[in-house]
C-alpha cells in the first residue's frame, strides 16, 4: 500500500512556543504551507493570458494537547496580537529530538478549550510569516 505525502501539510511531534519569559510545549503541531494567487492576467486585446499574478505563500499552524495552565497566556497573546516564534521538533527512534524548523512571526488566531476522556486542555491555531527549515 503506497504512503501518500501531502507536501502542503507537515506534522511534527512537538512544538515549542517562545513567549517573552515563558516556553510552552505542545505534543502535536501541524504546519500548513500553501500558495495564494498566481492567477492568470489578461489584457483587452488578447484572448490568451499574458502573465500570471504573483503568488503569496501562506503559513499556518495548529497545535493540540497544550496543558490547561497555559490557557490564559495563549488568550493574552490572542487578544494582543503579539507575534512569537514557534520551533518544531521530531523524535527519533531512540527518543532524542531534532529541530526541524521555526515558524517566524506567528500569531495566535484561535484558542479552543476542550475537555474529554483524555483530560482537559486546549488547542490553538494561527498563521506565521515564514517557515525556516533547519
């Protein structure tokens, strides 16, 4: 059975949010890489498109399984709109982790409280200016 890999979406084992004086970890972090734009541009004297519009890269992130004691911190950054870096990591077979990249100038756009059989916590998501691979 083939394994499908979506080049526009990447999941990582751990996300590290770097707030001013606080570092918060999330057990799962997904980074989305999409492009917006690149539409054909026409002119009035031709039926054939003459060029393509500029495409803009969009970086999004979504984290889950964040400990409930950090809910107020995330809500503060959601309300203020302040930007943070987010580092992403994957774990190797021996348990050691490796840094895979950093989301730069990330904003917290959504914070969702959840309570289920696994316990309480929350999920968060947002967008970022860029994703720099290490």
